[in-house]
């Protein structure tokens, strides 16, 4: 009978001990609620005790978490529509504030925190996108867009007990249901045409310069060649005259005969030439045969 009496007591003690012990893993923290009110917070990793039945422990993950959100559409300073897809990296910094904001722990509380944090991030990004042109948003420095608003985002996230460590823009798209894509393509095409026209104009200018330089060099070369040719012809004529003069001085009869042969050759070189002369013309003196 006595043993039967002790068994329920032992079981009750064991359950009491089990209800008074809880473990906080590495990278986590916990708060203890006493009848629903926060009694202790920021409890570090390890084995801890609490009063059974009247106290309960909630464990929170304080490691870095990726907070993903749906893409948001913004208007640039030109009133152009863009879709911005982003994600944030954050952690629980104030577990009391996180509990007050979400009312619990675990995946459900984390999802609620993300839902409350997303509008804060989106509003901050909207301020930066609204102040920039489409070209600056698409091709600009995205870290600059984020860096200016990270401090403001953390001011709002402090009320949720979260600190955002980093914020990244994954993708910036042009909505397919707007005229932005067509306008961007037109602007890109116009810019490419301007570049092509400028390159063609520069090429034509260089070609004209090369042609002008080539024509000038050609004129100079031809003039120099003609000058040298005239000089050589003059020197040749002078030399021929000198040779003819020496030949005439040595044998005037032979010189006259040689000159007459050259005259005959030039006169009848065509093969069908006809010359009408008097029979006693000196030109024919070497063609007459003396009897």
C-alpha cells in the first residue's frame, strides 16, 4: 500500500522537474513568461530552470535569417514603372520587442514579423527609386540605393525587435503590361543610331583626310618625276647634240648621209607614205643612182 502511494508522488515530481527545465541551443535566446508576463529575457544558450505550471519559456532563433518579400512596383522620377525584387538579411536584436510585436515564437511569429517589416523596406526603397531616373535605377550603383536607406529601415525595424544587417536588390524588371519596355527599346535604338552616325561621320572625315593626303602626295610625286624627266631629257638632248657636233666635225659627208637615212626612215615608217618632190630635190640626193 505504501509503495502504491509513493508512485504517483514520484511521477508528479518527475513531471514537475521536466516542466521546470528547458534548453536554449547555440545561436538562440529565450524569454520566460510568468503567468503571461515577461519575467526574464535575453537568456543565453544552456540548461535553465523555471517554475513549473506558473512559468513558461519561449525560445527564439537569433541567427541571421533571409527575409524574402514579393517584388514591388515603383515609379521613377520620369513616372516610369519598374518592378524591384529584393531580399533582406536580418536577425532578432531585441527579443522583448519581437515578442510584443508578434505575440509568440517560431515560424508563425517570424512570418508575421516579415509581413510587418516588408512595408518599412518597400517605403524606404520607394523614396530612392522615386528620386532617380529609369537609367539610374537600372544601370546605377544598387548598393548606393540601399546604403542611404538602411539606417532608416532599421529605425522602423527597431519597433519589431529586428535589425537589418544587409539589403540586396535581386532584380529590376520592366513590367510587361506597361509601355516602359517599348520606350526603353526606342531610346536604346535612338542612342545606338546616334553612336552609329557619329562613327560614320568620323570614318568619313578620316577617309577624306587620307584621300586628300594621298592626292597631295600623288601630285608632289608626279611633279617631281616630271621635273626629273625634263632634266634627264635636257641632259640627253645636250649629249646628243654634242655627239652630233663631234660627228659632223670629224666627217661632214658621213654625218649628212646619216642624217638623210634617219629622215628617210621617219618619212617612210608608215609603209604607205607618199611624198611628191622635184626630181632634183636635195632630199633625194642619196636615192639617185649615178650612171
